[in-house]
């Protein structure tokens, strides 16, 4: 699986930790910034990652900012993106199973153990389809209207 990853300046340390996790798997990744602790505008990073995932160059994305909220809002403005702010294993699992979320958004105020579990579940959980596919299809119709 190919993963697009990005963060703002506040998410830099957590992004580096997640990259270490990804290096221990068979997944490949590309880092879309930020690369320093200098302030950046999170929508710029969210857009890069979201466009890469929506364009099909990457299977999933991971975005990190202080709370994960801004990244989630910004990424969801890109057609074809279903970015989910996950704060525990349950929300990561449901994001994949029920909404076929393609970008994981994280805040920085979680333990490394929690983040490890969330990332693992998000990357390894399959979409259930069935009744959930009907709902995802309705979301796709909404994207066409706006």
C-alpha cells in the first residue's frame, strides 16, 4: 500500500514517529511536508496529500496537526476524500469499515502506543461494503451537487 503523509509544524514529531512505524511495514510512503518546525498553513499540506490520494497515486493518506480537526476539514474539501479524525482504535476501525475513509487525521496529544494502534488498525482494516457502500455512494452524490 502507498501512503501519502503530511503534517503542519505542530505535527512534525508525530509524523516522524509514524514514518518510523511505516518503515517497519511493507507499506511505502511519500512525505509531503512539513519538514521543519517553522510555521506553515495546514490547508496547504492537507490539499497536497488529499489530491494525491484522490488522484489515485496513493492508496491512503495520513495527516497530522495539533488537534487533527483542521487537517480533517481541509482534506474533506477535496472531491473523493473521506478524511476521518480518529482518536482511538474504535474510531479508526469504524472509519475504515463503515465509511471507507481514505485519509487518517490525527492530533498530537496522544501517546505513541495509541498512535501505533490507530495507524495499524486504519491501514489494515477493510471496508465492509454492503449497506455501508450505499451510504458512501450517497456521499459521492453530495460531492457532485456542491
